[in-house]
């Protein structure tokens, strides 16, 4: 294998490690031979990746309006809770996520691209997997 190909594979794995962990957790759920504790740990890693590291569109609103609607930043951000490289957008993104009036618009913008939908879906699936694995560990494994 050429050195350039190895670098590209390494860069791909570094930027998308959360999706790889999500696939592994899904395989663990399917097989059923792994205990709930490793599944809960893997799920928490997936949630961490989706919230802070996945490449999603920046959901910070710009000041200008386009056709009467809010125009969002066009840059890619790091994670659902993060924003693009602009420091002001990090605060605007958090403010948007906690403001009821702009929350739905920002989520719609986040789902507008494939990377945003993948990051959001990974976060939801990871949270669901974490909760179910933790409940399984608490109520089934501990009682044995």
C-alpha cells in the first residue's frame, strides 16, 4: 500500500471515528454476545463524537434576512453543539439551540445536508443505545 493511500485512510478514520464506533456498537447489539457495559461505553463515545466532533453545518443565524427568513451561516462546524471557526458563532449557535423561536429553524438547517443529518441521527441513536444499555445493565445484569 502506498504511503499516500495510508495517509488518506488515516485522515478518514481520524475524522470519522464516531461513525466507525457506531457501526461497531450496532454489530454488538445485533450479535448480543457483548455485555451492556461495553455497549453503553461505545454509545457514550458516539454521542460525544456527534455533539462535539462530527462535521455538521453551523446553525448560527446571520444578521441579514433572505426572503423574510433567517439566513444561517454557510460554514461547517464541529459537532451539533459546536459552530464554525468564528468565535461569535459559537455563542450564537448555543443561543439558537436554547431559544424556542429559532430552535426549529436551526434544526431544519442542521438536517439540510447529509453530514448534518448523519451527525444528528448518530447523536439520537447513541443516546437511545446508551439509555437502553444502561437500563439493561442496571435491571438485568446486576440482579443476577
